[in-house]
C-alpha cells in the first residue's frame, strides 16, 4: 500500500500555493490543480493592489500581518502606486466616508487632474489620495511561493481535477485525474469550488459564493503615458482603473453571484461599467483590446475561512478570500500552517476566532 501523503492541497491558486510553501518543510505534500497551470482562475485574473486598510477589520489584520513578507521576502513584490478616489456631485457623504476609511488626503480637482489629466473637470468634483499604497506583482508572488514549495519537496500536479473524496481508516482517499491519492490532512484551497470540495468530502458547506468581476484593457486614453498614473477608484466602486503596460485596465466593479465556472466577462455589464467610466473622463473608449473575468468567492460575513472543520478536524479550510487573496496570502497561509502544525499563531486570538470555520457551526 502506498504511504499516505502528510498533506494534500486541493487548489493551485494563491491560497493553495502559499500554504504549500508553508507546509512542505513539515512533511510530504501534494498539491492538485484541475487546470493546466497554477493560478488559472481568480489568481491569474487579478489587478491586485496592496492597501493595508482595505477590507473589514479581520481582513485588515491579515493585511497588516502580510506587509513584511510582501515587502522583503524574495526581494519583495510591491512597487509604489498611489490610490486616487474621485467623486461626483451628490456623492459628498459617501466620498467623505470612503476618504476617511481609506486614510486619504483630500486634493483639489486641479491637483487630481495633474495626476490623471483625463479626469472630467465638470463631472469630478471631489478627489483624495493615498500615496503609500502599492501595486502587487501577482505572478511574482505565485512563482516565489511555488518555488519555495518545490524546493522543500512539494509535488505539484496540474490537470488533476478531483472527482471523489472519501474518509477511510483515518486517511483521506481522493480521486483525481483517474488516480486514487491518500493523505492524512486535506487542505481545501479550492476557491470558487470550496463548498463543492467540502460536499464531496462529506463536510458541511459553509455558504461560500463566487461573484463575477469583469475587466477590460483599453488603449492609453488620448495617447497619454499612463505609467505614473495612480490606481483610480470611483466612489462606491462604480468602477476602478489601473495602469497596465502603458494601457489602462477598467473594471465595472460588479459582484454578480454565480456558480463556480471558468468565468468570462459579461458584455452588457462591461459596457455599462465603461459608460460609467466615460462619464467621468474626457477621453472616450475607442475600443476594448481584451476582456476577461474572475470569480471572487466570499463567505457569508466576507471574511476568510481558515482552520480545521469543527466536525472533521483533518479537513482544513483555506477559502473565502474574496478580493483579498493576494494581499492576505502570506498571513493566511502562515495561520493555516500554524494551526495544522499545532503551533501558536502570531495573530491575536480574536482574529483567529473571526477566521475560524467554527463561527458557522
């Protein structure tokens, strides 16, 4: 009989790859990804920024605990990218609330147009800036974690879609790619499919729901050099935009609940979002060069789910990252590994409890 792996991770996005790097030094580890490459779904479709004050209090605690890794590990993955918040007439209250929440400093519209010259001076009435935010190199973070995992002995299999899970004699038996694999500890890092994996394993689903988020890459508006433009966020997340390789990524910021699937952009939603963007700028969208979508998967309280299942302790949840997967990955994966290894986590007890799957029991 084949010796069971110590750890089996289902899911090759940033959650699965980061926890593989943490767990591989502790025992034999196999990571399964159903697609042809790691970071195929949400993790490969993110326009990630790092803003420590983004998310609810629990998410922000993970952000803060991830700063050092993002800044220093393997040379760091952050580069300076200010964040600009803009609002219209009638949005004064919402603008003030968001500006305060994000810890931003108010600018005049003229100052904002100095940063982004296409802002419409007759539509944009309020602006605020935070200049200590950062662009996060998502591909580099994935590659750094994957390299660390493999260096420590982890095995990674792609095109290994899980089709069955059973618990037998204290061991998980997982069928993937037509092969049965055994492991002592199963880590559910399956993103949009996290509840489906749980159901397969006979574990009660939590209620993690995927939500589509669409993106469009457009040519540099008016031929401007966008490289030094900030990340731009319209009040209420009506849309946001981010410089990208001399062009501009624009998102309608939708969160449409859906079933787990290989997501694509909805043309109507994208058109409506681009119209909201065009309303606040002076340059029209002449064409969309590329569009795509990803799934942001949220637990009911919009905090991550990290820890042992209360009724199946060798089933570990690392899911519900929503839009916070990359910025929280260092701390989230460290917490999961500490809980599995029986080590005392560095995070406060209240944060650990707020992340634990037992909160849904």
